[in-house]
């Protein structure tokens, strides 16, 4: 069998898995899609920190954004292309990202739930 055919079959299979389990498809231009979600989430009461291993990338080749309730991390260079789409279950604000020695950290503050007593007039 032709290797391109096998890669296309694998991509189609992964697309079906992602649609069923995660609700998204791999864009056709993306060469590598991290379906194993190779990241670590460290949370406490006040913040959430996402840590990604993205060795082989320069800071300028990585983008981080939030789209509705998703954290989207993308990277693209001649050797490697990846995309993470991670559902965010807790309201998060004030994102900050750092990248050093192949490790990308994205830190958010959590929106603290508050109780407010409403005066009836």
C-alpha cells in the first residue's frame, strides 16, 4: 500500500474519533494533531496552569488563544505542526504565557464565585 494512502486513512480515523469524543475535526493542513492531549493541568483555588511540551519550536511559531470555552494552542514550522483544543470548564481570565526550553506554560486566574446579597426595595 502507498504510504500517503495509509496516512490519509489514519487521519480519517482520527477525525472520526475527534468528532465523536471531542466535537472537532483535524484541519486538512495540520500535519500532526495531538489527540492524546499531551499537557498537564495544575489547578488551585485561584489559578489554572496548563503546561505543554512543545520542543523543536520557536516562541514565534506558537500561538495561544481562547475561543469561547476552548484553549487553543497551535504551532507550525517546517518540521512540526500541532494544535491543541482543550475545553475550559471553569471561567478563566487574565491569561499569561511563557515559553522556555521547549516548555510552554499558560496561566489563567480563575473567576472566583461570589455571593452577593440583593436588597429588595
